[in-house]
C-alpha cells in the first residue's frame, strides 16, 4: 500500500525556523563569505529558502552521498558519489543537511571535509532525530527535533516521492 503523509510541521512553522536560522547564521558570519555545502538531494529546498534569507555574500556547492536505497534503514557505509567543485581550504564552510537520523552520514561528511582544512566548519540541520543517534553529532544550527518517524516533504523523500510537499510530514 502507498503510504499516506500526515503533517508534522506546517509550512508556516518551517518559514519561521528558516528565518530564525538565517538570522543566527547572518549574525555569526558577519564580515565573512561562507561557503554553504548542501547534501543532495534532500537539502535542496531548505538550501534554496535559507540562502534567500541570509544577509551575507554566500556561495553554494553540493555533494552527493550514497544514502538509503529502497528501504528506510541506513546502509551503513557512506560514500561520496559526487564531490565538490569548490576548494574549501581556508574557507568558512557551513554544511546544510535535511535530516540527521543515526548521524553516520553527517559524521562521515564532517570528517571528510575537516581533512581538507577549511578555516571553519559548522553544521546546519533542518530536522534531527536525537533518539536515533549512533554517533555523537554537533549541530550548530538546528531547525527542529523530530520524533522517531519516517519524515518526508520540503525536499525530503521516500523512494524519491513526496519531496514536493510544502509541509514536513511523516509516513504511517
Ligand atoms: P543517517 O546517516 O542515519 O543520519 O541518515 C541520514 C540520511 O538518511 C539523511 O540525509 C536522509 O537522506 C536519510 N534519512 C534519514 N531519516 C530519514 C527520514 O525520516 N526520511 C527520509 N530520509 C531519511
Ligand atoms: Mg540527506
């Protein structure tokens, strides 16, 4: 049976959170030109809204990591499938992620980027499932904690579906 989405966080609440995160980021990076690195594909909607609320001369790039296949459990090993087009050595890098579940994906990417010696490296996450973490994750800018449910919408998918939903929803 095709799963039905139920609203968890409305588009109004998302908009408020994006504005709050953007003002925190704009304040913290004043006088700097940060490079925002989005993780494809899930972060593209969040990234698009976030950068338009920032009061900074930002640049953006994206990486694609291996992620969930057809199921809803992490496959364990993470790989960079499509890498950066921007040199990050000496840059102020802010990673933008849609959702942290076990934390394995993001902790792999943060370690990978740290080796390239950016001037600073921080993490902005739209939704976090703290009860699911298997490794410690430091989130510098967080939109929402979410319960241990499967989340879709606002860029986040289930089998490539539901990315277009305006609200953040969960599947039953
Ligand atoms: P982690 O490595 O377990 O933290 O999983 C991170 C990645 O798995 C995210 O970037 C998403 O692509 C995907 N993911 C984790 N939880 C969900 C969910 O509830 N809905 C959709 N994708 C998810
Ligand atoms: Mg993702």
